[in-house]
C-alpha cells in the first residue's frame, strides 16, 4: 500500500476520506489547515450577517406599520390571556426563548412560563392597557 510520510508516520493516500480539520494530514496535503477562516470565508460570514440584520430590520418595519410597537416596552399577551409589558427587541432576547413571532417567557401576572406575543395597543380597551402597564417583567430584553 502506497502512502506518504506525514510527521514521521505513513498516511495512506488512497483512503478516500477528507482530512480532519486542523490535522497534520490536512496541512501536509494542502499546505494550510482545513477549517481555518480565510478572507473568502469571512466575507461569506459577513454577507450572512448582513442578510440576517436586513431581515430583522424589514420584519421590524413591517410589524410597526401594522401597529405593533416593537423595539421597547411592548404589551404582550400570554397563552392564558394575561396582559403585561415587556422589553421586546427584535432579534435579541436574554430572558426568553424566541420562536419567530412568539416567545417562551415568564408571565409575571399568572406566575408561569408561557408563549407570549405582542398585542397592538388599538386592539385593547383603556382598562386592558392600564392593567398591562401595571405588570412588567424584569427590565432586560
């Protein structure tokens, strides 16, 4: 069996597998370690980040045009119907698990974990708005 010598060991050249990332074999065959970020990879990462940021901005603009006040204190409703305010920053959350338009978050009114989603102020009565603003969860996004 023919092979090549890599760092004192004979490595089969016909094994038909790709070298592992950062292995001596990957360096010997290519002259660079496989998996090390290159300028090309960084550009693609930047373009992916740009796509995500653009999508978040577009989503926020559309939601605001539909009457949702995202990007600050927002009235939300949990699955059991409780209303409270929370800090809602699109694309960022420390205290909740994001699931697209809804989040799994602690409800301070019913003292339980629930799916919550934003509610437009014009869809609520004055009494419901007052009650929602009386209850606020913790002050982090």
